[in-house]
């Protein structure tokens, strides 16, 4: 969840898609659900918001960015 917060700000008002994705992740976290790519995609699809956030391709690109960020940040920090 911390990595998600670093990538998608807690107040992602500049990007409505990020706001919806972040809300889905927070909801899943509250219920103790896993917030992996497939689960988030399924949650957004069930609520009719997957296409509104850019679809599976955009969601996948965000996850790929998070993975690169997680790998690169420690190297840059120290």
C-alpha cells in the first residue's frame, strides 16, 4: 500500500482515473482483500469503472511503472 501511495498521491484530484483506482485499492484494503493487478481490474470492472480509468492496458502500465519505481528507487536513494 505504501508503494501505491508513492505512485498515486492520496489526493489524486488532478487525474480522475487515478482517483477511481486509488479508491478501489483503499476499499479493497479496508476489507483485507489483495490489491494485485487482477483484483483491482476485477473490482473496477464490477463497478463499471474499468473503461473509465483507461482499461486493462492503462492499469497494467501503472503496475509496470510501480514495479520499475520499486526497483529503481532504492538504487537512487543509496
